[in-house]
C-alpha cells in the first residue's frame, strides 16, 4: 500500500462538501480545508486547488453530477484535462459519496483507473487502483466505509421524512379541529405570525394575482408594483423572481406544503384553488407564446461532432452589423476532448437539411432482393452443416483423445459460423422490412417537408418538433479543410451523407 510520505512533490486538490447551509455556517468548511492544508504541509505536497460543493447531498448522488464541482472534476480527469498523477484530498469516503456502495464503487474505481490517487485525510489512507487490485482487504475497507455512510444517510433520510409526515399530520389535525398550529419557518408575507390570519399586506398579495389575471406578465407586474410604491415582502423594491414566487405559492389558496406533504385549508385563502390554477396555466401559456417563433436552433440536441462525439451547440458571431450562427463542438469549447473540429455555418446547414428532408427519408436502394441474399446464405449454411456433421462423426470415431479434441474444436468453430450466418439472414429480413416500410411512407415525408418549410418561417418551435420526429441524430465531420460531411440518421434507421464544401455549402 502506498504511504503518504511517498506522495511528496505531487500536486494535490482538496474537496470539501456539506449538505446544508447550517453546516457551512459551522466548522465543516474550515475543518475540511484545514485538514487538507495540514496534510500537504506534513507530507510535502503542493495544494493547487480547492473544490467545494456547498449544500449538495451525496446521498442522492448530486455531487457526482456534472453541475457539481466533484462531478466536473471527475469528467475533466477522464478527459485528460487534469493530470492523472494529481492527488485528490477529502476528509472521508462519505464526502465522495453516500449512495449505495454497489453504485459508488464503480465510480470510484473508474476514477482511480485513470491513475489519479485519492487520500482520505481522517485515516490518512492512500487509495489507488493498483492497491485495490492487489489487496482485497483495502477494497473491503472502502466498501465497508461506503456501506456505513449509506446506511447512516438512509436511516437519517427515513427519520427526517417521517418527522415531516408527522408534522403534516399534526397540521391536518389542527385544521380539522379548528385550532392549533405547527411551527413554520417562513410564512407568506400576507400571513400574521401571531394569529395565523391575514395581515395588512393581504391586499398587496391579492393585487399580484389580480394583475396576473388581467394578463400582465411577471415583468409588467414588477414594474406596476414598484411604480405604485408598494413594498416587496422584504420591504424593498420588487424583483421579477419575487413576483414569480408569490404566483407559485400554494398558500394563496390556503395550502401549507411541508416537504411535498400538502395540508389544504391551513391558511386563510386569498383566492380559490381554481383561480390559482388558472393563473398558473396563464403564466405557462405566456412563457410558451414567447418561445413560439423564436427558436433559433431547429436541430437542438440532435447534432454531434463526428470527431469526438461531443454535442454541438449553436453559437453566434457578429461581423459588422451581421450576426452569424455556428454549430460549435462542446468538446473543443470546454477543452475536454482535445477536438479541433471547425465550426459550421448554421443558416446554410438549416437551408440544405430542410430542402433535403424528404430525400433523406427515402431508404438506400438495395442491390439484391432479400430472397436472393437469404437463399445464398441458406446454401452456405447447408454446406457448413455438412462439414459440421463430418467433424462430429470424426470425433465419435477418433481413437485418441488428441484427434477427438481436434475434431470437436472444428465442429464448434463450424457451429459458430453457422450461427453467424443465421444472424445475417435475420438482419437482412429486418432490413428489408424497414426498407419497405420507409419507402411506403415517402409521401408522408414529402408532406412533412412542406410543413417544415412553412413552420420554419411561422413557428420555429413547431418546426423543431416535426424535425425531431423524423431525424434521430446528425454527425458533422471534416476530413480536410475543404471537405465536410453531415451524416444524418433518420428515425427509420437509415443514414445519409451530405457533402459540403469548405464554406459549409452543400456539394
């Protein structure tokens, strides 16, 4: 097992995590940081960086997502952006993960397999992939530590969940009896904390819903409230986000929500539940109506880089008074793959794809009919079956073990060839069925093409949805500075290549 003193001279990155704001206000942050600094000082490492996930739960695996510091770090190590000889310092394995050890161990093993070294500061253990492979006891110690962390979090989660349920039941009992209350940390600004009734700000809250009912959006409501000098819940000017919080609050129709547990009738209602639902629906409709016709990328989430397989996104570049859109490889942009793929002009690409969408839907003609291909394969299988029978007979008649083994091996090899040929027949027949189905649907694709052309001008969101029903994936490739190719895979299963010249124009 590698010892801490053998890490001298290497670069280290510390990782600290805590699940709640209360832990951040306590000594959790200072303790984890101090321990990492002390380890580097004692054993001669250079602390090059710090990773922090503040308020991120490891029990649900949130810290392993790309949005979290640790998740992004793992992705960067695998991509080679961060040197594999880096040492990751963390207080204990429960900082890394509290998910089930059967799910956590593969993540840890894949990370260590890159060459990265992990150190748990509490016991000063050095974790490496080589040590896990050579010493089963080291692996077992890690699994036991992960199991303990998982069980603790699972029990805690269950207890907390039960506590919230009991609190909700108590609140429901209070509503049923017409008296009594439960402790609520943050009350709506129109509710009096002493009496649990409406206070003097109730009319201000009603005004927010009245303005929404009249058709005003959140931005307009914010401006109206500030123009009239009505203070926000905190006593300052209103912000659009605060207006949104008020409109989303179920307390408006009297419902208390405790961690997903609803207690109807707990608060006095400002409006009815029906009125609240209508307001919510109008807000969603306004948001959708703003999006209609403004969707820039008709191929969102379909386009990938043909070199590194990373998603390609639409970016823009301003040249004089003109603004041009380009597909850009995210692997190249974020330096995760070392990709050097060039950008693609979006307007030219969109025009060509829409013009060819009907043609792309037509399957590639087959050189031979399915019966001919299947018949030839059946003949081949028949010949292989005869050879296999001879090999089996030879094995049965063999006088020595070596000869019997040779014939048996030959029979097994022929059996594998026969099975492969049978799979080819199945694939050919499935391909033929898909071809016939796609060819019969060409007229529908031509109708869709005309509809896409219309929607691309009038309702780009609608055009995007129709294209996604036809196209499964698009890979953009560049073989040289002058030759580019778009490989379009249709949902029918067929792929077509479109060749572009150096400017992105189709050739």
